């Protein structure tokens, strides 16, 4: 039971850097704003790669016939995420990273046999992350005007 609580606390606390970076993008100027811009993208990349690694870890407990798909998707999402950031177009990178989160959640939902507290939490966290990414894109569009 304590590991469940710890997982939930850490999961929802993990949204904080997204929203702190958003506040920095909206409220700061010059170098501190640039750090917030980079921080958001780098943190998003790190978390998406972390979630892909968790998928890799779960694959190890599956029967051999089910492992291949999990392993390929896990690696594919990491490569996609890194390539997204390498576009050097911040808004495009953020939109692509957002798609990576949605793709990972979609794959997890399709391959899980039971829905439990963890799958519900993952959906809630993905919603929070997608909202942060959409707000980030919106802020960047407004700031360009």
C-alpha cells in the first residue's frame, strides 16, 4: 500500500516542473525565460524516456511472445522523442513530445488486460502533461504576436 501512495505522490509531483516552467515562460524575460523554455522541453524529453523505460521494464515480466512489441515500442518512442527535440523547433518539438505521451498511453491501454489504479493514474497524469504541452504551445504562439 505504501508503494502505491509513493507512486501516486511522485507521479503527481512530477507534473510540477512542467507547470513551473510554464510560469517561467509566461512571466520571465530574457535568460530566465530561455531557461524555462529549455527546461520544459528537456524535462518533457526526460519523462517520456523514463516512461518508455518503465514499459521496457514491464516487458521483462511478460511471456516471450508479448515482449517483442513492448520492447520495440519502448525503443521507438525514445528515438521519436529524441528526434523531436533535434528538430530545433521548440513548438514542433513540444507538439511531437505530446504525441509521444499520447502514443505511449494508447499502447499501454491496448496491451493491459486489467484496468487498475495505476492505469487510471497514468491517464490522469497524461492529461496533465498534454494540457501543459498545449498551454506551452499557446504561450509561444501568443508571445510571437
